[in-house]
């Protein structure tokens, strides 16, 4: 009956039942299979630790935040653990114990930046995670470009275009920025922009990421120091502005 009435829904459910990561997500009470992408990347790079201040951008339905809470021991919080997690998403999402969730919040909005700043209360962010994405339209070049535009607004939070203006969010001197990107023709340009801001960049494709998906993860460490940042911002400014 379900097959007749809702063929695409039942096909989706069948696929989910066969997908080992969906089964595992249910077993471990993760809200999405994407938890296993972060778990795998953290197993490899070991960046999630107690005492870290973390911003999880595009956090709904919340499986990455669940992983961060577990690995950074935010719930129940160990005594002396100064770690803190803020999760931001356009969508409404259910609370996650140990995380400070900002649902119905657009990361491109200045009001949201102000709310994050208030929550941080002058603390620097150690790790910025972004699994954020629009719904892919399936055209690689459009999806690639749209996500890059969104990610530029994210890195400009901690590396503003105007070198004279203070960053909206301060990244710690040993801070990490990890973001998802739909791979495509603008990827190299985007990587070049990141290379001006971080001296170490790695590209990851975790096993839980579907082969058919163009998604890749970019893991950036060693942020440029203040002077280099200013020089990089000046260089980027001149290449990013339209030529007349
Ligand atoms: C693939 S999902 C993230 C899954 C999440 N990491 C998890 O494990 O549960 C991508 C999310 O990015 C969010 N998103 C897209 N654009 C956004 C924006 N401008 N601001 C905040 N969130 C955004 C979407 O609402 C969506 O929930």
C-alpha cells in the first residue's frame, strides 16, 4: 500500500534501512547519519577535546553537536571543563543537553552575529565547524558557487574584508575552521582564499560521505598571524572586488 501511495517515501525508507550509517545512527541515538562523518574526521585528526569553545554552523538536526558534546565532555560537564558549544541553524531544532542551540538563526545575519558575540562574552572560538548547506540543486557548478558564497560570509566573521574593522568572532591563535563544500570549478579559488588565512589545509572525504555526493570537507589550521592577516585581507580585497 505504502509503495502504491508513496513510492518515493518508501524507496527513501528502504534506502535508509539498507544504509549502514543510518542503522548505526539509530543505534547510537544520533539525529543524523552525518554524525559518522565528524566522528571519522575527529578519529583521524583528534581536534575535539574538553575546554574548547566551538561554533557549529548549520547544526540541524543536531548530530554534529551531539558528537561535539560527547567528545568534548560537555554533558554531563566535567568539573573544570571550560568548554562551550554554540549551534546555529536556520531551522528550529530540539534542545541538545550540553549545547547552546540557536535555532531559526541565519548565520549571515548581523543580529545573529551580535547574539553569538553576547553568548561568547569576549571568549575566542577554538573550532568553527560548518556542515552548513543549502538544498543542492544537483548542478555541480551552481551548488559549488552557492556554498562558497555562504562560506565566504562565514570566514569573513573571523577575517573581515576590511582590515581596519574588528572581527565579529575572534578565532583563537591556534583555531580551526572546518567546512563542508560541494566540490566544483570554483573550489581551487576558494582554497586559495583559505590559504591566505590558514597555513595548513587538508581535504577530507569521510567514508560516511556518499560517493555520489560532491561534498568534501576542508580542514584549516594555523591561522595567519595578525600582520599576515592584514596583508592577506588587502590582497584578497583587491582580487575579490569587481574590476571596472
Ligand atoms: C547537512 S545539514 C547539517 C547537518 C548537521 N551537521 C547534523 O549533523 O545534524 C545543513 C544545515 O545547514 C543549514 N543552513 C543552511 N544555510 C544556513 C544559514 N544561512 N544559516 C544557518 N544554517 C544554515 C540548513 O538549515 C541545514 O540544517
